[in-house]
C-alpha cells in the first residue's frame, strides 16, 4: 500500500481486540502492493491461497524482508533505497526501489535488469506487461515483461501528475495524484483526465471493487463511482483510513490507526480486531493483504500481525526491522 510516508501521530492505548460475527469471507493496494493470484487490478477479487512466504518492504531499514509464516523467521535482504512497494505476480517478486526490479522469489535477489534507470512513482503488473507511472516525465508506460521494452505510452496532461496506487479498469487508469492530493481517472487512449475527486486530505490508498473506487484518506473513507469519481457515500465513524484490501467476496477491509475492520452492505464500519500497540509509538496500520484464512497486517509500531479470519484472533506480532521509527513504509506481498 504505502508509497508515501505516514504522518499520523496519535496516543497509543495498548492491545485492543474486538470480534465481529458473521463475516468469514474477505485485491490489494494496493494498494495495496499486490497479492498472489492477482494478475490485473480489474480482474475482480479472487481467493488467495495461504502464503508460504510473506514479503515485506521496509523503507526505514532499506530492506526486503522474507517472512516464513510457519516459523516466523525473518530474513533481511538489503536494498539500496526503499523499498516502497512489493508485489507477487506472474511467478515473480516485484520491488520498487525506486526502480522496479524483478526478483527471484526464492532468494529475493534481482533476477534480471529489465528497467534500469526507469524511476517510478508506482507500478502495476498487468498480465504479460507492467504499467509504470514515471518520475522523470509525466507518462504512464506499459512495458513488456519478457523484453523490458515499452509497448504502450500515455502522455499525461502536464507535469503535475505523480500517480500512485494504480488500479486498471478497462481502458482507464484510476490512481491517486500525490502532487495535488486528488483521485483521478485517466483515459488510456487519450491521456485525458475524465474524472477527478478531491478529498481535501492526503490519500493513503485506493481500492477498486466492481464499479466502486474506495479512497482512504487522512479525513476518512469514501466510496466513489469508478466511472465518474462522483461520491456515493462517506463511511461514518471512520476519521482516518490508511490501508485497503478486498477479499474474494468483494468485501472491503480497512486499516485505521490501531484497528482493522470491514465495511458491511449498509456502509457501516465493522471492527474485527485492533492492531497490537506497545504503548510507545504513534503509528498506524500500514498495509493489509487478505488470504483464504488470514488477514496480514503491517503496523508501524509492532511489525507484521496475522489475523485469523475464522476466530477474529490476532497472533503475536512478528517484529520487523524499522518498527517504531517515524513513518516507515511496510508493504506486503503474499507468495
């Protein structure tokens, strides 16, 4: 999920745990940072098998972290910068450093040099290609995964586009523009902005589900019409939202400062569990990824936490390098 650093600073109250009944179903940040079993952002939610490896990017530690869910062992693989996003797709691990690197999913080491000196705000693996929002010029470019060569290029209207949290729907790209804090819909055939929404707050994540675009921002959570970006509803009781993911049923999962929950059919936030806090930090839920039996949560104060979807119980957190530092980025990919 996270590409930008967090700015939340709230008082911590220790361990909270609230269970909700009736939900045993659960694509990511995208936010989310991408999960196993997902090819494109518009393919619709699919069930993600329980991972054999949980990859976490730790920007504070400048490391790619390989977590074994069974043993809880953490292997630290240094990177030069970042990583701000990790994704597992097309049998490969993808890491933003700010170059996009394809890495061996066994060792975590770079497997080839496809996109050397191509610096990006964000990327999205799309079948046999990968979309990138470039840093050095206002473009969206789709590169071929086999050759690394550009095969489609979309010129954006001006230099004022730093597109993050990419979501593909048909011939349009939905994203957050960190330059001006808006959510935008870009027509990929013309490069024109065909929809825009301004929450007047920092956007932390977006999630496309069917014909809705959900926008998590520092002031709350809003559901938009994905075609027009017109607001449909604002979720009451959510004062700030940071991480979004969808389960295989299309239900939205939301990470707040210290709590994880779902949005029910009536648009109400239903708390499932609180993230673990140690009473000393001021972080928030940084990313969420959902598998068949689990919800995987990274929290800036404690690291990686697994939530059992059947029981609503939280495992003890797995400490990660960089935990407790101000505004780290912990992005998750499930393999």
